[in-house]
C-alpha cells in the first residue's frame, strides 16, 4: 500500500472530496485509512455517571485507500507514487518532482 501513517493525503471521492488531512491509522487487511478531520460520523455517547449528560461526538471513520491521493511534501501537489532505491532501502518518490516522500 502506498499510504502510510503520518502522510498528508487529499480526498478525491466521497462527501469530503477536495479536502486534505493527515493519516492517523492504516488498516492493511481492508485497504482502508483513517484521516484526521475527514469522513466524520456522529456517535451517540450514553451518560456514564449520575448527573452527566449524554452527547453526540464526531469521530473519523475509515476510508478506502482508492479514494485518497498522496500530497507531495516538496511541491505540494497531489501525485502518484513511484518506487526507487536508496542503497539497500526501497523509497517512495513523487511522480511529478521525483522528491522522496
């Protein structure tokens, strides 16, 4: 998978199309990712203590990786990922400016 935790991504489909956010978590088995501030859903929380009120909390839900595009840290544009080698290490490169992501 081309997306990792901490990457800056842009939504290319769905209700938050065009918005950017940071990847909080990646679920490899399902090819999904949780992005900070995107794909928010309301969850109802029950009161736990006496006198406490119930509330609605917005939490981010997982999005399919095919709906995301990586944002290059150098050129600031959305780009596909290219792989290269740096010594013995495999690295991710921006397809547009060839900078390491």
